[in-house]
């Protein structure tokens, strides 16, 4: 009975006969106290990172990560010392300080895996990153303030809205890019719901009708819940989802292959953060602009906030060949249709996996460049795509119709025709005013 009432720290140590647990801990020169003190912060941080709102938990407890990282070296040294002595002196498994060391080691391993997993949500976690480094980066990223408004000197390049305009124009493209099973699954679901509605007893008609309505509205409702608003600026890429936290990635941190389109309408970017814009109907165009503005020659070109207004870009035909025309003060360039990928490579000098865009979108993006650089890029595009270039001196403009209805330019026996949209009308009229007739 007396031995049971004896405090644990004064019990004889079974590892070293004649020594109490307190004696063993005293020989560890304070390392047992270090391990005991570390149990609480490790447990609290593991609990914080295990929850669904782990970012909010980190923000509310700013002392957790710095406190753990500050004592990390002492904790590691204490764990190593205890485990080494346990092996050398053959401590039994029930030695209190050894049990505490093993529990803390196991918690460190769990916390390391958890921190790496959370870090990989926000950015690309380096393989083999240490616990302390992962926690430090995770804490910094979780606390990083993201501003939706533009910073001083920052220029808005492009905005994209989920469920946005040009939806009808995108229907065919989306159907061609969706997985084959997508349409079949939706059609089968509708047919099944309709069959249930027809065959259901009169007492079940209301429920069957509700089921049919839910299945019919489910795709649109799902896209709406995943929707948001994307912004591309001269410095950053922003995504404001309908539900969730604001996302940001710096253009200068996006590497080769860091931009891709998934499921035809999701844009995924990897830079200093992981970035995903969902349900964007103009996803290929947005991905193209990101790819162009993350690297030369367009990298940083939009900072001046001035777009070239001495050119007009419009759909055109050269003879019977469809394509796009870039009309400038000194002449015109024609890029055949279906050459978007080649045009992009001609501008950047690198191949890209992006698809689903046309060369006129590349031409329009190049208008952030000065005229001389714009002309150089267009020349490379013409050479890469097998297009044509006419100087103003060797061609003539045939007037007769408004430019928004028809433009006709001839050179020898060749004829280029097209028409401009309203936003290009003033530039086209101003340019053609000085062309030979």
C-alpha cells in the first residue's frame, strides 16, 4: 500500500536499480522537462491543423507556430538524448520519460505529415520539407493578406466571370471538350427521372416531379456554387469564389507548365500558391492570357497601362482561306484560322499544352506591347503559321461599305475581306483613311 501511495518521481527506477524516476530525469539535465513542456503546444497545433477551418485556427492563435519552432531544436536534441540513453542502458518500455519521448516523436511524425498536406493545399510543398520549415511557410501563407483591390501602380488586364457572356458561342466547344461520359450520365439521369415521373402512382407524382426538377437543375446549380470572379492584373492573378477564401498568385512565380485548363472550364495555376478558378466559361482565353503575361515579351508590359491603338484585329478571309487580320499603319498581316498554338509558341518561344484559343486572341493580347515589339511578334507569327504580310505600298483599300459591315483590300489578284467589331471600328477607319485606293 505504501508503494502505491509513493509519488511516481520518487519510485525506484527499474532501469537503474537504486535510482528513482526523479534521479533518472535529473541525469537527463533538464531534457525531461523540455519534453514535458512540449506536449501541450504540439497537441494544440495538431488539433488546429486537423480541423476543416485550420487556416482560421492558425490566424486566431498566432503564437502556436513561432513557439513550437523556437523550441524545436531543444526538443529534437532531448528526444535524441533520451532515446540514445534508453538503448544504451536498456530502459524498459514503461519508463515514464521514455514513454513521453515516444509519444512526442509519434506526434511529431503525424504533425509533419499533416503540415505537409496542408501546405500542399496552398502551394507546392518541397519533397522532404522539415516540420519546422513546413509550419513556418504554412503560417506565413495562411496569414498573408490578399487584396482584391488593385495596388498602387497595378493595372487591370482582364476580368473573367463564371457563367459569363458568350455562353452560346462556347456550347459547341464545351461539348467537344467534356469527358464522353458526362453527357451520357446527364441524359440517363434525365430519362430515369422522367420515367419515374410517368410511371409513378398518382400519390407519388409530386415527389417524382420534384426529383425530375432537381436532376434537371443540378448541373447549373453545381456550377453556380463553384462560380466566382477572376482578375488578371499586371502583377497578380486573383480569384474571388462565391464561397471560400480569396486566392492570389504572383505572375512572376508561375513556372513552365504552371497553367492548365481542366474539365474545359476550370483554370489551374501553380506559382507561389495553388490557384484554381472554377466554372469559367472563357477558361481557354483566361489561361492563354495568364501564359502570355507570366513571361516575356508581355511580362510586365501592362504596367504602363497603355494598349496599342494603332492596330485593328478582326476576322478575315484571304481568298477562300479563313483567318485573322492585324491591320496597321504600314500594312497588314494575315494569320490562318486554327493556328492558335503555333502563334503562341512563335511569341513566347516555348511550346505549350494549352488549347482551345485562336490566334486573334494572341494578337489582341500583344496590344500591350509598343508598336515595334508588336510588329516583331506578328512577323514571327506569320512565319510560324504560314500566313501572309502585305505592305501598304503594294496593296489598295476598296471603299464602299462601312468597316463594321465589310472591309476589302486587294493586292494583285488576291483579295482580303472582313469586318470589324464595334470596339475596333474607330481604329480601322483611322488606319484605312491613309491607305491607297
